[in-house]
């Protein structure tokens, strides 16, 4: 069974500063990894995903994430945040080769961008 | 435009009443999922269905029921057996392994 740990429940950061949201996962098999963003009272929107190949994945809104197999991590980064990035961010994992089995989500990190 | 529609957006019910949340998709996705979201708890899986007329329990299925009679529809019933039903409910769908989900905009259920 897989699990996901998002190491910070809340991250405050000043506008135009860089940010890193941390995600570690546990799985006995190869995985796919995802980051989603949720704005208040809305559903989740896919930011980026790692399937295979290059370990640095670029997503929407200037976000990127790096897959590190040895550290079982998939941290999300943005070099300069905007007020509009204030939202909750979820890391998720699914097993490779398991068909459409459900994603397992972390508990989320609330990013607050301060003007 | 293709997508997932959850209705209603807000729902209020008295304690002890069953309530059904609607989830419809026109994406031709095979798999559909229901998650419950509570503050600080992330998303917890209630039920999922990979094909029509088949579904599986997730981690917190007690007090919930589902049906999958059509590919497009996956309604969730919150029964009176669910001890703490007030939450934000999210429906999602997917077509292939590794593609990720498309989410609906959610239903906020408040039981008073």
C-alpha cells in the first residue's frame, strides 16, 4: 500500500519569494506522482505529474517538481510566488501497472502568499 | 465542453435523513471516484468504480452507498448511518492509468 506525507501543513511566504512544498511517499512498487491545487470551495486542478523519464517536471502556473527516487520525494517549487498562488496543494501517488486504482492523497499544504 | 458536474453545490439536511449527491461526467471516462474532504485531513476515498455495474469500497465506506448503472453517472448516498456526514464531497473521474483525475467542483453537505 502507498502513503503520502506532506511535511508542512501551512507555509506562509512573501510575494515574489521562492517556495518549496515538500512531499514524501512510501510504496513497494514503482509509482506515478501528482501535484494538485485547490482554491477555496472548488475541486482540485492538476498542476503537474511525473510518469517516467526526466526527474524534473514542469507544470502550469510556473510550478515545477523534482522526483527523487532514492529519497522517495516529489517536492514542488516555484521561484517567485504571486498572491494568486494562495491555495491548498495536494501531493498524490498511484502504483504503476495497477490500472485505474485510486490515487492516495497527502493531507495537503496550505500556501499563504503575503503581500 | 467536457467535464464533471456535481450538484447541488450546497446541501443542507436534517440529522437522520438520507441524501443523494449527484455526479455526472461527459468525458467518456471509465473510472469514477468519491472522496470526502475535512479540514486538515486531506482527501479520503469513499467508493470507486472502474466499470459500469461494479464498484469497490474505499477507506471510509461505512454509512455511504453508491450505484453505477450508467458510465456517465456515479451518485453517492449519505445514509443516516454515517455518524458525521458534514463535509465537502468531491467526485472525480479518470480514463487511463497515470493520466490523473478530472475533479468536479464539489458538494458541501451540512447536516443539522
